[in-house]
């Protein structure tokens, strides 16, 4: 029952992460088209696409991390690991999950610190929009937390799989 709950939580967060990233890409595309039309057809550019496009690229990347991890979309080199016995691959997967799960809290802390400083000092972008930087930087924190939750759910599943005789992790 609990394994299903963890898998469901990880899948839901991963799916939400993927959907949010997809919508952000659509919004960025719309913004760029609008900028091109206003610049070349109406001869009156909005001059905001560069800044907002940059924030959107970062948001797509960081929010999409959880989805990409869950879908095994990050770069993997399987020349050696594919030749290992299943049990060794499961242990290797567990090791990489532990390392990734140990790293992400540092990313969360750094993202939180960056966000808190931006908020406390009222930092704004040096552009025409004067965007309060706490909002784009909050996205770093949110994406890091989403990735951490997905990693923890996969770590729990990996531990349970190793305890099961003959168990094989997905994607190993």
C-alpha cells in the first residue's frame, strides 16, 4: 500500500512538473511571436521578451527536472551498467539515488538563500520591467523541492525493491 502511495506521489509531482514546463514553453513561444509581431509589423516593440524569455527558460529547466528524472530523461551512459547483473544494477541505482537525494537539499538551501536575500533587499532586475527578483528566484526553490520529493519517492521504491527477492528496479 505504501509503495503505491509513494509511487503515486512521485508520479503526480512528475506529471505536474512536465505539464507546467510544457505550458511555460507554450507561453514563451506566444511571447516571442507577440514580440516579433509588435517589432516588425507594428514597429513598436514591447522590449520585454528577452527578460521574460530568460526567466521562462530557467523555469522550464528547473521545474522540468522532476519530470525528466522520473522519465529517465537525463543523460545516462549505460555501456558498463547494462552488462552488470540485475542485483548490481539495483545497488548502483540505489547509490546514485542516495547521492542525488543528498545533493538536492544543498540546492534547496542555496535557492532559498538566494530567494530570501532578494526578498529582504527588494532586489529588482536592471531592465525596463524592473522585475522583483524574488519571483524568478522562487522558481528555483520550487523546482528544487519538486525534484527532491521525486527523488525521495524513488529512493523509497529502490529500497523496497532491494528487499524483494529477485526485484528489479524500473529502467535499470
